[in-house]
């Protein structure tokens, strides 16, 4: 996948019998996903224009260019969709695209390396950083201002003040 693209949504399956898909948007304003088209598959082999339909639980019904049958729509289930970064809005200083956080080195407030961000998770209660610790497995770190006071994208690092006992 091109590094100048950001994951903005995923196909959750077919919707109806005429080739529409269930589209889950990862955007702060979910309906904005259509404005970021064309959307690309992760492997850069397919691109889609998007026309949103009705809001449905956990997303939208949507029509993607080139998808005309239920079988074609169902075959896309699980496909993550990416938008060109230049089509996305600029963010305020205290907000970040998940793609920009993955791979950053995580340091504690004393400068000791804790690990690298391997994923950004969100199960509804806020973002959580998955930190890959060298030789120790992974740990989860709440992505809050109290726990992660500094994100320095230019330097490629995050300064964290993890809760007591998290790294044992």
C-alpha cells in the first residue's frame, strides 16, 4: 500500500441484492468518507468511487463503482479502504491519524525505550496504543493526554507516562 494513503473504512459485507455494500466508516464524521474518494484497496489494485445510501447499524449502505451484484459485494467483505492523504482534512495539533502513530518509538518520561507502536485500537471507549516491547511481548497503553503527554511525529517518538505496574 502506498504510504501516502490512510485507512478510512472497511466493507462489512453485502447489503441487499443489487450490489450495494455495508460500509463501515472510520472517519470522525462518518458520512465524509464519500468525499475522500476514490478509495483504494490495501494492495493498490482496485479503486472505487463511493455513493452513500442510507445509514444502517454500524455504517452505511453504499454503492461502489464496478460492483453490480450481491456476489461481487459479498466478495469484498473485510476489504479495508484507503484514501489519498491529500484528500483528507488537516488535523489540529492534538489529533493524529492512526497511520501516523504506528511505528513510532515509545519512551518513558525518563527517556528509556518502552517499545514501538504496532497498532492503534478502539473498541468504543477511546483509543489504545498496542506497544510491541522488545523481548517482552505486547502491552496496551491508553491514548490519553495523562498517559501520553507528548506525540512528536517529526522526531518519530511518543513520550508516555504509563500507569504504575503496566510494564511489569
